[in-house]
C-alpha cells in the first residue's frame, strides 16, 4: 500500500508505477508538482481523498477497473490533465456532484448562467 501522505510534496517526482499496491492513501501524492503520469496495475482497490491534488503537471490518469472507491478531490488543481479514465466516481452525496467530486468542486455550476 501507499500510506497517507507518503509522497506528499515530493516536487521532483515525475512518474509513478504502482504495482502490487491495493490502496493509495489520502494525500499520497498531494503537491507533487512535477508528476506527469501515474501507471496503476489492476490490483488497486481504493484511492484516498486528495490523492493527486495539486499535481499541476499531471497529464494522464488511467484508473483501473479494479478500483471500487475514489476519494474526494482526486485531481483538484491538476491543470495539465489531457486524459483521464475512471471506472467509478466515488461516494457522493447528491447526483449533481459526481464530476465535481473528483475535480474539487462541491457543486455543479453551469458557467453559462453565471453573471
């Protein structure tokens, strides 16, 4: 397993390959500002809250189908995301929060209606 805050703020980490890992803890890679790619193997079951928040150069995140729980704000403030695949959106309180739950928004906001 990758424990809570295991690599938090490791600013020189660029690529991560997670083999033989069942769980990724809360804030495990939080603030790894140079992290560009994460490779999961199909053994991962859970990804904790804020696991990749503030990974500003993260371009690609492919979450395997084995994952049954994704925590809050998975990729909040990941400004370089080009590709993302998630089989499951995590536990949410209302149906309007599904995508916001991953991206760090507490509620869906229609930008066209904002004045």
